[in-house]
């Protein structure tokens, strides 16, 4: 099928009663979860994953994508009202939004955030729709050797940008690949590392692992942060429709900031592993550099909120590019959406665009609609989101834990999966405390089987020659990128940090 026919077919999927309802439900749930301080979009999507088992794959992904979009805006609400970002992507929003709220301009700041989120989300999603097809054509040229190298490249890129230590990121990614190998050998059907448990014969189930790492682990981490429990939110500022409308109108008076931040968010989102938090701060810093009055940043100015929120929502669409075209997730939530493909029997990577392009376009159109809907629904739910930020953690933590464990059990009706979720929850908490990133582990779980199958096929086609992984053009380019990411880039960063420390320690005469 052609680009236009695939796009039309994908758009028509949204006209069904089921998919339209799921889109709305996901958007509203995303708003609510995003407004909870400490709970991220990836937490919400991980909890929701098991409840999509009975749905068609496009319905499941539409629900998850709309939740993703909603949570990215929802995170701005507590960032502005109580200086506590609801999601990592709203961290820079608090730098300008909270000072505005302290001046009695909370409604205006929320209106600016809504308009910037809507413009950034819609513009980036439309761009992604038009660049996805050419990328998929290139991806279809990938053979087994290219697919193996793509898996290695994806793990390397994630390791290069996740966390502070490449060694830690690589170690976690390799651990994920080892865990993915806990199954029957795909060629010999002999059990490997299953410890005699028949539940692992088909591999470690994704859903309990993801729920453990992202939901249970986060709950344990937040439960140990007493600041959330003790915070007094009685004096939280209120929002009026008049102020919100004035803020939305004000955002449109800064078209340069909107477009710059949208492009930055889109580009950063496309880079695997960077995520919305990186896009958020880079766009904020770039807007400060462009400003005629950079000294005003940090005092509560519209440009700062615009930059942070436009980039934040644009990055969500950017993350879908490599996620669907190449099978390399752009971030934690995108990795969970890839896991949803596997859960529904679809192999992620170039084959997704070749066989299921209408489904991919349905998801991208969903992101366009959800981003546009942020304006009206965000305003209608303004007071509800304000109240959500006041929910005590003593209620939220047990509720989310029970919901997570029910989801882990529901997929296979297995208490073994509940135990697995708890085990990986403890692992996720320990990784968080010790500053080990979780995204490389998820990527290792997803890319491990792909890399293993592609490696065997490539060697069979080359009659056992390992030169196929080095001499072909695309693998050679990938090796160059890997070497730059793991060797050259860390050296450059090391010298830059050392130079910065020397400059900081030099006394001013």
C-alpha cells in the first residue's frame, strides 16, 4: 500500500466506537497520572499494559499512546502549582511556572503550558507522520546482519545517554539480554537458565517485569520519600478560566519559542534513550540563549514555560520514529509500547511498518488528536487535576500496588507472575537507589531475542563468516556510530568536564 492509503486506513481505525472511547479514556487517565507527583508516563503505561491483553493490537496501542500524551501535559500541573514535577519531562517547567504561581498567575501559567503542549505535540506528530514512510523504506533493506547490528547499536545508544555511567548502562543492558535468554533454546528447544520452572519455558514474561521495574519499584522508592507524605498543600493556588485563556493567548505571541522548542523536542526525542527530560532542559537552555533578557529566566517568564512544555510534548512524537521504523525505543514509555507489540504477537522493527503501517499511522494520528485535545480537556479538568495533586500517598501507594499486582496476575492467571513482579520491583528500587538506569534492561529484554535470531540467520547466510557484520555498508556505519558513542564521546565529555572544573577553580583576579 502507498503512504496515503496507509494513512487513510489508519485514520479510519480511530472512527470505531471502541478506539475513539479508548483514546478519550487514555487521555483523561494520562492527565490524572501525570498530575501525581513522582508517577511518570512509563509507570502509567506499564500498569495499563496487562489490561490491554483482550484488545486488538491497534486498540491497545491507541490507549497507551493517548495515556502517554496526556501524562506529558499532566506533569506540568504539579510543577506549576507546588514546584513538584509530575513527570521528568516537566522538571524545567517548574523553573518558570512555579514563580508565576507564587505571583498569583497560576492560571496564566497553566494556560501557557496547555497551548505550548498542544502546539508542540500536534506539529511534531504531523512531521513524524510524513517522515515515517521514507524511514521505513530504508529499514526494509535491512537483512539479518543489519538487524543484529541494529540491536547492538540500540543498546549502545541507550547506554551512551542513559544514566551517568556507560559501564552501568551496558551492564544493565547485558543483564536484560541474559534474562531474555531464560527460555527454551530457539534452535534446540532445550531449556536455558529456567531453574526448572516451566513458566519460563517460553521466556520471561514481559508484563510482570515491566510492572515490577516501573510501577512496583517506583512505589517503593516514593514510599521512602517522606517529603511527599508531609507536604502541606492547603494553600495551593486556584485557576480561573479567564486567566487560563489569557495564558493560552499569550503563548501564541511567542511563535519563535514555540517552533524552536518543538523542533528541539522532536530531534531529541528521535535519539534513542534521551527522553523528554533531556529535551525539556535543552529547549529551556536554548530559549535562554536566544532571549534578549536571559537574566529574567528563573523569575517566572512565559518563554521558559513555552520552551519546556513544547519540547516535552514534541519529544513524545519523536520517540515514535525509531521505535516503529527501526524497533529501537526512543525512551522508557516507547520501550513499553514495543513490549506491547510483542505481547500481541507482532515483532518490533522494520517489519512493523511493512506489515502493519495503518496501525502505526493510527497511533500517530492519535497523538495529533490527543495533543489538540489538551486545550479543551485540560481546561475542563483543571480543578480535578488540582485536587489530584492533593491526594495523600498513604492512599495512592497501596492502591497502585494492588492494581499493579492484579495486572501482573491477569495476563496468565499466574501467582508466579505476581512473585516475578515483586522480585523485579525490588530490583528496580535497588537500581534506582544505586543510580542504575532501567531503560537499558528493558531494551535488552526486547532486543535480546531479536539479536540472537538475526545473528544465527546472518551466519547461516554467510556460511559462518563473521565478515558479514563488518564488511557490509550499513553494519560498517553502525560500528562507527557505536565506537563514537562508547569511546569517542565519553573522552570528549571527560575533557570538557575537566576543563570546566579548571575554569571554575581558577581565581578571578
